[in-house]
C-alpha cells in the first residue's frame, strides 16, 4: 500500500536538504522537468531525482505517492505554464484559439515531458482550470450543452494529439530528427513526376511546410467548423 502524501503545511516544516534547499512540490517538479529535458524519460528515477535535489530519494514520497503521481504533477505543471497570464478576451474564437496554442506550445517546449503526459488525465488544479475555461468559452458563445461537450472533447484531444506528435519528433535524437526532416528535400523533392505526379507537383511547397507543426492550420479548420455549428444552433433558437 502506498504511503499517504504528507500535507503541504507539514512538508514546509521539514528540515532543509544537506545543501540547504527547502523542498517543495514545485521544486521537485521543476527539477524533474530539467532532468527529462537533459536525460529523457529513462533518466528520471527517484534515485537520480534525489541526487539532483541533494535529498534522500525516500523524501520524495512525502510529496508524491510514487513516480506516476509525479508524472501527473508534471503534466499539470505544463498546463499551468500554458494558462499563466491568460485571461479571456470575451470573443469565443479568439479565446479558444489562444488556449489551444498556449497548451500546445507549453507541451512542445518540454518534449520529453510531453511524451509522458499528453495521454494522462491528472484531475489536478491546472487541468481543471483549463477544462473549466474551455467549457465556459463554448457555453458563453451560445452552444447547447451536448454540442459544447462534443466540441470540448474534439478540441482537447486534437490539441493534445498534435502536442504529442510534435513533441515525439522533437524528443528524437538530433541526428534522427534532421534525417527525418531532410527526407522532404532529399527524397520527396526528387521523385519522378511520371510515377508520383502529385508529390512532384507539391514537393516545392511540401518541403518547407512539413517540417513545421500543422496544429495552427488544423486548429483554424476546427474553429471554422465550430463557427458553422454555432451559427446553426443560434439560427435554430431564433423565434
């Protein structure tokens, strides 16, 4: 049975580590993010995290029930970074677009952490705040509740799916990432047009575009469909 997590107020009364650092959940998550960035997911262990914090690894279990609980906290921290400084402007499309771009950017900024966390549901404060914000944007715009839930589901999954895809590419070893990106110039750009006429036709445009994220384009296409649905819903409610 996992040990109960010690309440935050009791943790603060703990003695500093050997180097004088006072541990906190935020500091542990920040250190874990740095370790993921430097060493990848295989480099994040309780022992290594304890060494990085100059603390006994067992101390971590006063803050988290285990490494999986820490993983959830990392995911929630990324969402918190996305929402930091954001406030709704009161225009549903602008607000929803900014939330999506912020969440995607926060994950892509920490690709190794994103690979671990985009598929998880944390149930923590930042995730709940993001969900509440998205649902409120859609309901305030005038979508009926069933359409709100449907759009919310698609919006969240699309955002996280693109974040996971883009992060997975960025998490590759640099040589592998360069080789993948170079395929658009070394292979696709030189295919014979008698066998691959459509690829040959599009190759000059594919090469610069395919090495960037398609999320902004997909997001705008998605918002176009929501706007169409919203018009239909508002029209059906008109007297």
